[in-house]
């Protein structure tokens, strides 16, 4: 119980433990059933059978632990592939999220896929070792096939992710173009107000001037916010920066 409760143990350590008990069972096979002495005959058959049952029980418990750890590792591989797929295909809510997804997929393609492939190869190697110990159940086989399918279909994930990226990139670029044109039009509309301000010279109309100026300032604040958003988007797309007023 203490041995199996140690979560830091590797599957390889468990296989070593199984081999130790299997070797013990083999040694029991050559132990004589009865020892003859002048004073007595010692029958060892019950002890041999009991020790064999104990060893086989321990082998079964360790084998079950190997299988559970193997299943957990395979599930982890499939879950990681599923996370990659969801990240690749989800709709970005902003340009920052779009480019973050692009960088993430590039990192996954260069690094993570090799790591997952190596994990699958190790799982297949362990599968061969497990089959020598016991028969795999349907759930175990299905989990393994799912991980293998993920590996073989991973290229499709990147193809879909790439198409998804380009589609959203085009949408965001179109929005950027529309906003840029709107800003240019608004700039033309704001320009005449500058000449009106120069004509505000009559003291008795200061109240009216104040209302006009406040409206103009409010429009400038909204306009400036749009320009800031536009500049941020232009920086992400590496476009020339639009100048504010």
C-alpha cells in the first residue's frame, strides 16, 4: 500500500517491481514440496502455494496501477490535442487575440507537436510491455486509438487553424480600413470648426461660444479615441500610423 501510494513512481519502476515478483514466483517453482529429516518430514506445499498467491496478487495490483497510469497519460495526450484544436478554431474577439493565436499555433507546430509525438511513441512502447503482462480492455484500446488518430489528423488541425486565422485577419483588416476612412471623413468635418473658433471674438456671445466649444471638444475626444484604437490596430498589422489632430 505504501509503495503504490507514492504518486512520484514512474511506470518503469512499476515494471521493475513486477519483474521482481515474477522472478520470485519462478524461484518458488523449484522449491521442493517436502524436506526429509531424520526427526521429521517438513511439508512446504502450503507455504509455496500461499507465497505464489501473494506474489500473483501483488503483480496484479501493480499491473492495475500501470494500466491506470498508462490510461491517464493517453487521456492527457488526447486532451492536449483537443485544447490545441479548440484554440486553433475559436473565434478571436480582438486583433491581439488573433495574433496571439497565430503565435501560439506557430509555437505548437515547432515544439509541442514533436513532444506529443514522442509521448505517443512512448505510450505505444509501453503498450507492448503491458500486453506481455495482461490483456487490454476495450476502454484502454479505445483511448490509445483516439490518441493515435489525433496524431495522424494533427495536420488537418493546422490547416483549419491557418484558414481560420486568415479569414479573421481579413475581417479585421476590412474593419480597420472602414474605420480609417471614417476618421478621414470626420477629420474633414471637424476642420471647419477651427475657423469658427477664430471668429469667436464677441464677448456678449461667450455663453453660445462655450456651448459650441464644449460640443467641439467632445467630438475631438471621441475622434482621438478612434485614432488611438486605429493606431493600435495599425501597429499590430504593421501598417503606417495614422496621425491624430
